[in-house]
């Protein structure tokens, strides 16, 4: 296993953990992210779906990296998810708390850059 594969697996593990937190404790994550709406049970549906997306994409990336399979498609799909999160956050405008907007743009933006950089560095 080379360094790029190890980095992919480490990043994937962190993202899977975040996805599991969204699936398992949507109110806790959601309220700090979305404000009072994050505590609504109907909002938990979308948060759990988002968590499942992160588990699937990051799990796929980690699985592919561990087996020496093509990992770039998984990495690029994860970048797409991050960019969608940024777009959705910006589209929500001031309906989200300012702290949540800034945090999401910074976190998802940094994540997108990390995954895109990794995608550019891997062989396939």
C-alpha cells in the first residue's frame, strides 16, 4: 500500500464516521448545523440520507484503495457531494444560521479540495 492509498483510507474512515453520526444522531448534528430545524424529525430523513451518501462514497473509496482498485471515480463522486452541499447551503441563504453557512462552506470546501487533490494524485 502506498501513501496515497493510506491517505484515501484515512480520509474515508473519517467521512464514514461522520456519516454514521448523521445516521445515528441526526438531531445532535442537525441542530448545530441547521439550527432549530435540525431537531425536526422530518429533517432527520434528509440528514440520514446525507449520512448514508457519505458512508457509501467514502466506504467505496476506502474499499477500492485497500484492494488496489480504481479509486478516482469514488474520489470524484465525493467531491461532487461536497460541491452539492456547498450549493445547497448557499441556496438556503439566511434561512441557515451564519455560523452554519460559514462552517459548511469551509468544511465542505476543504473536503472537496482534499478529495480532488487526492483524485489528481492517484493512478486510477
